[in-house]
C-alpha cells in the first residue's frame, strides 16, 4: 500500500460545531465588510494578543483590588474580537496566506492562552499549579487538533459543543464569580472552589485528548497509513 498521505497537499476541512458557531459566524460576516480598509489581519492578531495581556494584568492586579477583574473581562472581549476576526477578515478580503496565517495565528494563540489561563494562577483565587494543569490540558488537545489536521485532513475547532468562544465565556463567568465566592479554601481540602473547577476542566481536556488520539490512531491503522 502507498505510503503517501492523501491529505498531505489538501487544506484541512474546518469542523466547528460549538453552540455559538452559527450566531458568531453571522456576527463576524457582518463585521468584516464594516471594518476600515486600513485594518489588517495582522493588526487584529496583535489586538487579540493585547487582549490576552489585559486579561493577565487584571488577574495579577486583583490582589490589590477586585475591581481590576473588570480589566480581565474587557480583555476577553478584546481578545475575542482580534482572534476571531483576523482569519475571517483575510478570507473575506481573499488575502489569505494559509501557511503564514496558520503558523502565526496559532503561535500567538498559544502564548495568549498561557497568559490568560496561567495568570488566573497568580490571582488570589486559584493556585498556579492548578491553573497550569488546565493550560497543559488545553495544549494537549490543541496538539491533537494540529496533528489531526495534518494526518486526517480535519481541523476541529470544537469539542463537546464547546470552542474558544465558549471557553472565553466560561472564564468570564468564573471571573465575575470570583469576588462573590471569594478565595477561601473548600473545607477539608487545600483547594478553593475555583481550583476544584479548574481540576475538573483539566481532567476533561486530558480525557478528550486521550480518547480523540485513540480514535484517530484507529482510523489511520485501518487506512494503513
């Protein structure tokens, strides 16, 4: 049987089945033609990263005043705007640079995710080791997504009806609850309520990585690739 990967020279099929995908796509399609001509996809990528920095700064500064969490909430919105529109604008204007865009966008996203989620661990509400476990789980699932795009030609943007936008909304909801619930430990544990939540999320992400990797390996084995 041939050793040539039939998907090697084909762009991966984007699979996006998260709950908000249709509404978000309509909004992005409405925004793209209304952006000024001087706005470029690279500028939007930079804006998205600036939003991630705002998120991280808000969590770090929440040691001084919980009102700084408002900066994190605003940062999530800025991050969504830049991160969601950069590729959409490039496709709408037909100025895609597939290899460059794929590499730069996901590289910046990785650092942004580390900043946003990791920084929760430098707030009063979550332990750093727990926050980094959640980052590891997210990165493992991301690695699977990038590998699957190469070997089976499917770039999956959502799992269990959730994607990056749903993740941002979940983190925003958690941020709103932080000053309400507080940073106290759950009785008889060394963890806060937010620590326990993050541990559950990390467990789900790692489990998804294992299951999806096993399923993809079986597909490739059946194909003899």
